[in-house]
C-alpha cells in the first residue's frame, strides 16, 4: 500500500487561512473550536493525491493527541475528505533520547518498522522538518499557505517510487 503521513496544521490549514478564520469568528461573534480549522481547498488537494495514487492516510499530526481517529475522520469528511485513515503514528514524545528530543520522523519510522510488509511507498506531508533520516520522503509545505498543487505533484512523484 501507499501511505501518506499527514500533518494537519500547516498542511490542511495555514497562517493565512487561520487569520481569515479568526476574522470570520470575530465578525460573527463566535468562538469556534479546532475542528473548524480545516481549509476545504487543502482537503480537496489531499483528495486528489489520495485518489490518483490510491494511497491511505496515517495521521502524524499532533491532532492525534487531541481527538481520536474516528472523530478526526468525521471532522475531515465535513470538509470533503474522501480518503481512508488507517491509523496514527505513536506518541513517543515521552521517551528520553538523551541527545535530542523525539522527532516526528522518529514516530513515523517507528510506525514503518511495525508495518514493514504493508508499505510499498510513502510520503510525509508536513510543514516541519524534523524527519531525520526520512527527510528524503518529506514534502514540506509552507505554513503560510498550506498544501498547494505543486506539493501534491511532488508527493505523487514520491509515491511512484518505492
């Protein structure tokens, strides 16, 4: 299978989206929760990636610590998500590595180690760069704009190569 390790903040939303979101909330006199902080345009781009490559999603975002995967799936579907979430990376932030903090790449590597036969290829969509040895599989998004068409094309190319 092909796997997309998905971050949410900076990928399915962006700084510009959040500024607009906050302005809309202020204008409406409402306070909306984090579940409304998804840009449907970025979700449509993610759908294009998933449909064209037949990839599935493993959530690597810190959102996995806030909301369970079923609820996250419902939230994303409210914004048009058509993919399949098959799991989440483990939270290893409690581990003491001594020389450095646990990186997101460590958590992704741990997931991959426990699913060695299942993964044909993978890509990481994230606005961070703490991927360590997995940096060559990272499509780093710009947190100012989120997931772009160009990011999707780069991710498709990576998923074509095991």
